[in-house]
């Protein structure tokens, strides 16, 4: 009081400097005196300060801070000093019962607001002290009786959080920043107490989870608004997630009744939380712990039914695109994937149905925004399941997916069919890439479907202006600028994953000796080669939707889909031709393939076709090497013409083919 009076009088500059520094110096002296006191005397002085009804809030706050700091300097339980410090917990718990609403109490509105603010400050200090006492003094060696002193604190925290969430959502005239800070402190304290008390917190779980979720939902909505303290909101989000991490890691077997609420798209799965994790390493670590804890500690038979329902709800727009939570669905699918990887084979019967439900919901998603990200997440989940299964289990599962896909519908307006086909072939390509030769028996069941998809592409991409399919012998010559007009290109989008699937299967078959492609007396080979050969001469609309490595303004759609420019990892005709030649394995099967490539190389009017043709020939020569030299004489006339092609790239690749042939034969070809 004297310091404040001195500061108000007319004083010199050096006196003002003194009075400005005096409060801090005085507090430092008090702190040092308190530290010099023996532990019993120190605790008595602290307790007496806390029990004063109308005490100085600032002084009580400093006393609580000092209590927490001094607790961190002593040995944990079962030391005698630790037991003495824990005797202060009931007094700290009593401080959590003050009113925090500016509408309750006596006096004017200003008096109510000031009293609520003082209570919040004191409660926050008490929470921090409780958290420090629990964190520093209670370890794994602490007995159940010793830590039971914190049980009433959990009850008070539940009540306090319920009041604070009501205050933050209903009373916009209050101190929202102070409420957020209080909720943050309460969440962190609750996390520490849950980790220590474990099953003793079970009776309070319903009272704790509801306000936690309400507070997180409110924080997530506030984070998207302008004019709010985003740093404070992020702190609150981290604190709540930290509390849920403690719940998941400590009491996972009791979370079944709350899984629907915990996995709500507005709370822990929400985009604001996940976006925050991208820029905040601490939040990212907490989210990872939460996802992994939920996936690995909650039994799959409990987690997956709830998770699959959440995915279905997230993707069900019901005619309103604003209700689609595809990003949140991806987060749930990520948790499902981790759960599948950690489950045992004995859990598979209860897992398969739910994972299939999730996969089919994701595969059927029709909105272009988020479709490919969702498809990728669903493929990873399904692959994790397949990796746990035997071949005997895999085949009926794949048959079920094929049945879900349905038959090929040539109606250009049937977008649902094209979406299902695209998803099915993308999934098939992923499985084939990972399982390789093991998956070839499943691929045998869809060879006819692959041929149908290729023939559909031929019927659309290999037509003249009147709509008739061009034959190899009766093509009319057209300029390179002429393009194909197709009304609904989405119906043909599945061709790219079909090509990727086919290329992957052929590579796996080549590694196994080529028996798969030569089955049925090589009829399978010829059925696939025929439409692929026609596609080498096709015309691809520039607006055709392609998946590629990056945005492109250099290559045409033909060069990407047929030639493999920017699409090496996503499916193209050139890659299929090379893989087909490697799997065929003999001269008789190579001859028609070589003829198709040379036909493209000799195309008179379209430079891009010649370029793709010579690129395919060079790729085959590099892949097969000396074995393919038996067909080199058939190639020499075409190569001789291409060496003089006006396109420098074509001439260069033709020269590389000649040089490669000379190296393999050991003689000069003299072209």
C-alpha cells in the first residue's frame, strides 16, 4: 500500500525508478524467505494464506506458484516431505469451487465481473499447483491410497469445466480469454490426474468427456473466425487433445460408449485440429499419439463398428455439399488402418465386414473434391487388411469387390458406374503392386473385364469424324490438329487405372516366368494386345482427365496416356506394351507386338504417334536386350526412315535403337 501511495506522489525520476522496481524486489525477498523456511512451516504459511476468505488474490496466486515450484524440488512419494505437500491438496481443491459467471453474485455488474475474474485467476493458479504436485510427487511407485487425495480434485475439475464451457458458449459478455485459459489449465490438470489415478477416474469419465468435447467444438469453430486470439485457441486445443491422449492411453477399454462422440467430425477429427497439426509440431505429436492410442489400445471389435459408422455419416451429403466431411473421413480411415495393422489374425472375422463397408463408402464417393485423397486412404486400409489374410480369404473378398463394381455400362451418362470402376481398378492396381505374383490368380478373374475396358477406350478414342472405328488398313489421313469429340469423358476415366493394373500384373508375371499371360494357349495375350495396339493410333482429347506427376503445359494428352509422359506411376499404354513383351517371352508372341509398334513408328501424318512408337521400341529393346535381336531385321527399314525424321527427338531415339542393336549384335548395321 505504501508503495502505491509513494508512486502517486510528485517524485523525482530516480525515486520513480525505485518505486517501479520495489514490488518485484519485495516479492523476491518474500520468495527467498519462504524458501528458507522448513517444509512444515512453509506449508503452514501457505495453507493459512489459502484459507483466508477475502484474501489478496495476487498474494494467494504467488503463494500457489511458490508451492508448485517448491514441490518440484523434493523427492516424490513415498518420501515424508511429499506426504506433507499432499496434505495441501484439499485446500487447493476447495479453491476450484468459486463462481466464474459475471451474472451471478451480489453487487453491480462491474463488481460481479471483477469477482468472477478474481475467481478465475485463483482457480487457474490452484489447477497449476495441483498439476505440479501430482506430476512431481506421484510416480509409478506411489500407492493407491497415497494418490487417492486427488480424487475429489477430479470431481471439482469436471464441475468447473462444465461451468466454463457453458460460460464460453452462452455468455459472450464475459472474459472469453480468461475462460479459455481456465479450460486449458483444467484440461492439462485432468490429463495428469487421469494418468495417475487410472481406473479411479472411471466414475467421472462421462462428466469429463462431455465438457471436453463441447469446449473443443467451440474452440474449433472459433479458430475459423477473424478477430479472435488464435494463439490462445491453439493452446486450448492442445490441452484438450492432451487430455484425450491421457484418457485413451489410460482407460481405452472403457471408451466404447463415447466413441461416436470422440470421433465426431466437429471435434478431434475436425479440419481445424488437423490443419493446426501441420504447422505445430507439438500438436502433430499429440494427434499422432491420440490416433495410435485409439487404434492400438481400443479393441478392433469395439472401435471399427463406430469408426465405420462415422465414415458413412461423414460422406453422406444428403443433397448438401456443406455437410460432407471428406477430410475428417480420411482421418478416421487412417485410425482404422492403424487398428488393422495392430490387430491379430483372430480378430479378422469381426474386422472384414466393417473394413469392406468403409472401403465401399469411400469408393462410391462422387464429389471430385477429395475423391482421390479419399480413395488413396481407403486403398491403404484395404491393403492393410489383405496383408493379414490368407490367399483363401483374399479370393472371395476380391470377388465381392468385383460384384460391387458391377458390369461395364457403356452409357456415357452413368457416372456412378464410372466412379465404381475407377475405384475398383485403382484398388486392384494397389493390391497387384504389393502382392505381385500372389495376386495373379485374382487377376485371372478380371481379364475379360480388362479387355472390355480397353475395347471401350478403343471405340471412343479410335474413331473418325463420322464415329466409325478406324481399321489399320483403311485410315483416312487427317491433320495432327484434329481431335476427338466425346461428350462425357468421365465415363472413360477408369482406363488409366486399368492400364496401371495391367502393367503391374504383367511385370509380376514376367518375374514369375510369363505363365499367366500365356494361359489359354496364349489367347489371353492376343486379347490384350489387340486393343493396346489400336490405342497406339488413338486420339486423346486434350481435356481428358489424367492423373499425372505435375501440372503440364508441354505434353499432349496422347503423349501422357499413350506414351507415358508424366504418367509412369499412374498407367499408360507404352508401359503396358513393354511389360507385355517382357512377360510374353518368345518370338511368336513378340511378332504381332513388334508389328503394332512399327505401325505406330511409320505413321505418316502424326508426329506424336511416331514419337510414342519409337519410344516404345526403344523401351522394349532395353528391356529384352539380345533376345529381341531376332526381330531387329524387321525394324531396320522403319528405323532407317526415322533417322531422317524432321523431329529431332524421334531421330535421336531411332539412333539410340540402332546403337543399342549394334552393341548387342557386335557388328555395324550400316544404316
